[in-house]
């Protein structure tokens, strides 16, 4: 049993997340095992791709690799750490998965984290020849990878950004491969809902970031409603009604359905210790033939109560 640590305590340069971190990794671990088991006798080269990989928990407030705009969108008051046993990060979970993957690709912009990922080769010596580490921007690296011929390749990809770094064009590139099952943390409370001001007046930089994240400018009409005064005693100004987190999450999930073969209907809302929504853990299957089974497994894992 791993030793309990206090809030903010770290190991190997990582601070620890709360129960929401455990929840996402439990779901991922369950899917990876189900995936490699289902495909173990299939003639596919099976890969695991992890962007923003790291080797364990991260403290986004200390991460120097994100842009200043992205850092501003993290809202540390939402993302405070909570006491939690040490758990493996997604990279190590993938390397421990049995049956194993044929290839492991880890993408990190931080050179320091890449060095930590390189150290995994010494820990998992039998897998070392099949581990690839890319030091670069996740969006650029993924889009280059997705532009290759996929043919007999299949993969699970985990996108676990610190904030709003994933571009919709990257998600589209993943879907176009028709070979990748995607697990994605959508920055619901930690990003999008915080940018939707009560007044409906969105600063240009925030509006652009939402355009890039959602792949459209139509989000404004979906997230805002302007109502005329109801009585003579009301103000002459229109009343602004902003969308709830449920509406925002449903909107993004519907966007995924436009480009993927199958999408889990009920993503998992990940909450911090104060029960504020941080992320939406979403799943989308790329291959039409296997989509129904993949979505069924994902929905089962997403619906499970945390231990």
C-alpha cells in the first residue's frame, strides 16, 4: 500500500491530484486492458499515444512549458490539490498493461518531463525498444502522426492537457485516421465555463481560444441567450442567460459525434475536493467496425462509481 501524502507533497517532481485524478486513471487503465485483450489475436500493430504525458501527477501551477495565455486559463482556485495516495501516471499505466501494446508514444513539450519519460526505459527494459518519446508541441506532433497511413495500425490516445491546449483541428486529425480511440479531458470548469462571462462580453483573446478549442464560432449562440425585459419595471437592458456546465458539456460531446464513428453518451464529470467541475472525461471511437463495442466498454467504465 502506497504511503499517504499531504496536499502539495510530490514525488519525482510531480504534485499529487485529488480523487478526480484517480477517477480518470482508473477509467483509462480499465479501457487499456480491455482494448489489448480484445485485439490480442487481431493482425493490427497496437499503439498507445499519450500527449502531455509526464510520469505521474503534475502541478500545473509549476509547469513552465505552457503559454502565458494557457496558464491564465488554469484557475488554480479550482484545481487545488487534495490528499491522495501516490498513483502511477498514465504513461506507466500503459506500460504495465497486459496484454501489452506493440508501440508506446509519449509526447511532452517539457524537456525535463521528457527526461523523466526516458527513465521509464530503464524501468521497463523489455518494452524499451518500442517506446518513442517526442519532445514538442502536442498539437503539431499529433497532426503529423495522424497524417501517416494507418492501414493495419490501431491505437488508443489519451489527451490530458493542463488547460485548453488541445485544438479542434487536432481532434479532427485524430478522427480522420479512423483507427484511433480517443480519451480526452475537456476543460469544462477549469477553462471554458470560466471564459463565458456573465455579461456575454468576451475578451478577444478568450474568444479566439474558444474558437480554436471548439472548432467553430457558433458556440456563442449556443451558450448565450438574450431576453427582453418582461415588465415595465424591468431595466431597459436585455437579460443575459449563460449556459450551464451541462449544456456546455453536451455541446462539446455533440461536436465529437460529428466526426467520430462512436461517442460515449455520458462523459464523466471530474470534480475537485469542493465538488466543482474541473474536466469532462470524454471518449470517442475512430473505427466504424469496432466503434459499438468500444463505446459500450467505455460507457461501462465511465458509469462505474469510484472506489
